[in-house]
C-alpha cells in the first residue's frame, strides 16, 4: 500500500544562522545598539524566508529594536 502524501522534507542543516541572527538581534536590540539589532533582525528575516522557516525570531528582534528606540528617545528627553 503506497502512501498518499510525499515524505516530510529533510531536517535543516546544523548551522542554523536564522536562529543565530534572531537571537543576536533580540539581545543587541534591547541591551545596547538598536541599529545593529535591526541589521541582525533583517538578516534573520531574510534567512528564514530563504530556508522556508517561520521568521518569528526576526519579528521579536524587530519589536525589541522598536522598544530600544523608544527607550533611547525617552532617555534623551529626560536627561
């Protein structure tokens, strides 16, 4: 009896740059340098789309960079 559906795709390679870029974007976007966090978030988004993964970490990194931007604006006006 043959299966009606094709087998699932092979596992992703062990060097997962999408996760690396996403985590770097989150951490750097919140802690120190939101422009660099935006770059890492964009790299995560691009790699996720290229590989076919969900870009959830990229979305979180973009949100963390937005929080970093707002935090820097508030800090600048309260000084």
